[in-house]
C-alpha cells in the first residue's frame, strides 16, 4: 500500500494493509525480511523520517484511524505492537475516516512537517505539524486542483512524496494511473502516466530520484 526508501541500508520498506506488515526489500523488490505490526489497523501509508545510529525511524499511517505512528526499526526488531516502546503515536484530530481516509504520508525535513492525502469523498491534501494545534490543516484544495482546470483530473489520491531538491510534491492517483508534480500551493507543474502499472499505490524516491 505504500513504500519508503531508507538510505541507511539502501533498501525499501513496504507497508501492507489488512494484516499490517512491513517488508524490507532491496531496490529490485527482493524480500530481505518482514516485520509484523500487531494491533495496527489498515496501514496504508509509510514514510522515512530519519536515522539515528543503527535505528531507522519510519512513519506509518492508518487509513481509518487517520493517525500516524513513528516506528523504530533496526536489525534486531522483527515485530512491533501498537503502543509499545518502539512506537510514538500521534492523533491528527481527523476522527475516524473509515475506508476513504489517510492513504499516504511524506516528510518535509526542511520544515519539519508532514504532508498527507485523503483518498476521496472529498480528496484532501493535508499539512501536518505535530507541534501545532490543530496539528492538521489543509495544504490546498485538492478537489479544485485535480478537477481538470489545470489539465489534470484525478478521481482518487493514493500516495505522495515530498522532494527536498525541488520543494515540490509528487502525488499519485492509482485510479487515474498518473503522478502529478505540484508546488506546495497546488499549482501543477507536470504529469507522468503510470498506466503500464497495475493499481500503483505507493511512491518514494531514493538518492537519485
């Protein structure tokens, strides 16, 4: 459901919904190991946060709960339980969004902010500041941005990635089979078709893009 690149070992962390599991893979998709997530619900989003020593910190988002959790992972951790010592939970104040909720999350290290997307009904792009109250605000009107007026029509939002090099977002729609590169004010820069893929739901960059 989502993917995050970790520079520590040059690997990907891929999150699965349903049973909520994280797979660490190499860059060609070969499985390295699996990490069980217990008592997490419908994990649809994952992002890289930082590395401290041998620990990789990831952010996992649950669709219905619309919360995010920082998760600590290292080579000795194979299972994590919601609320244990390897997790830090944050309530985004969005309530329960059921199956049309938080689909993607990404971290902006420039500003120490997160950006998230709500799948549909209505589509939303959020800015998340965990030090502010409220923590979650609307970054731009996604329904208006993706209604075709700028040449892009999306029917859902599946994931997003913040690119520090360009200070822009890459937003994925699996239903529309496209990625939109947008400024933080919602102005669309360009589109990329991913129609050759089957239900793409995650996007991330490595050090080369």
